[in-house]
C-alpha cells in the first residue's frame, strides 16, 4: 500500500500591517489616524525638539503636524514615498513656521523694549490729553445735529454719504451740518488755545 502523495499548500500571503494602517488613515478612519499618531509621533517630536530646543513648543508642533496630515491626507500619494517621509516633510514646514514666529515675537519684544526705554516727552503727552478734553467739551456745546454728524464722521468713521443713509437726511444737509460744526468747533478751540496761552 502506497502512502498518499503529500501536496504542499503555499503559505497564505501575510498582509502588510503598515500598508493596512496607511489605507485606514487615507480612508478617514479615526482609529487609523490614532494608530498613525502612535506610530510616528515620537519621530516627529524628536525632530521638533532637536530643531526648537523647547519641549513644550515641540509638542505643539507635533500636534500641528498630525492635524495638518489628517486634514491634508488626500494629498498623500503612496507611490511617491512612505507615509513617514511625508509626515517628516510636513514637520519640517511646521518647524520652520515655528522658528519664524519665534523670530517675529523676539523682534517685537526688542522693538517694544526700545520704545519703552525712549524718554517720553511729558509736555506733548499732556498737550494731547488737553486737546482731547477740549474737543470733547466743545463737541458737547455744538447743536445736536452738528454734534451727531461730526461724531458719526470721526468716531464712527463714516463718510458723509453713509451718514446721510444712517440719519435719513439729504446729503446736502449732512455736508452743511458738518461744515458749520467744524467751523464752530475750530473757532471755539482757537479761543481755548488763546486763553491757555495767556
């Protein structure tokens, strides 16, 4: 009696776990995104720490990288290279952005320090305050319609056409109230300045 022939069955192809991960990520599977984060966040964090030298900032950049990757996942093309390389490319751009923002903050701080170190002209600051007080007081003394037109123009930053639209007055009326109000205001302020100079 002869033994039955033994036929070898080929081993079943093993699925590539990384390819499965990438497919789930690209399909918008949130669990896939979480797995991608767990797999490659240490790499991105390490790059960010080396470049930025600040652990907290590196963690922020890492979060930004994976958020950008999630939002831009449709732009990833597996044929161009592995997902890790794509993530590193995003990380480099985000690190560069963080360094640029850091430089901007530093420049702003230096400029603010220079400005605060510059001696202030107290008399000109006091004059500016007095002028604002004078203008406010003289505006209150104007007739209601002139005051309203000037306040809408200066504080509301409206054009005369817009003032006409808001008030419902004809444009010519708005213009004449503005002109008369300005003339009266200028005259009263000149009188104030003359009295102060005495």
